[in-house]
C-alpha cells in the first residue's frame, strides 16, 4: 500500500509542474517537483513565478508573485536544487539562490544567497556552505 501511494505521488509531482507551466504560463523547469497542495500565485501574476531545475516545493508552501496592498506584480525566483519546506512562505519579489533549503514554517522576507539553509520568521541564514542533491537532500562533504 505504501509503495503504491509513493508511486502515485511521484507521478503527480512530476506532472503538476507541467500543468502549471501550460495552464498558467509559470516558468517552472520540467524537473521541479511541486506538491499538489502547494499554493503558487495563480490569480494576479502567475507568470512571475520562476522555479529552477530539481527544486522541490512541498506541502502547503506558499509562493507569491504579487502584493495586493501595494498593487505590485513582481517576479519571484527560486534557483536550482532548492528545497522549500512544509508551510514555508516566500514573499513576492524574493530571489532565492541555488542549492538553498528553506526550513518548514519559515517566512522568507529577504533575498537568500546560494548554498545555505534559512529558517524562522523572518527567515535567517542558519548554515552556509551546503550542497543539495537533485532529490532535495544535503550532500555531506
């Protein structure tokens, strides 16, 4: 039963980014994995979301590309080989570098440099110099 559920999740998480790209014209690499329960900005500025290759966006993560209170449509960039944790929030206009892990529940309010882990509200760098594999795991050196 568990293997069957995992197979379905793997299939859907590969297909969903292609659907978002075709339907909403989001700039999502075909190798990105996005949970069906992730919330990407589909209403105001869906074309403003950029997600790089081998990036994982998990359950209930929210990625914004607009700020309704200031009437802004602004692009949000997530680099390659990133992992966006459960319930993380990425605010509009943020640039996240390559090989970044955003911890669960974090609120990213400022740009994030490559090769680091951020956590908290607001998110702060807690570790630098990391490398992330294609499946979203830290590679030990």
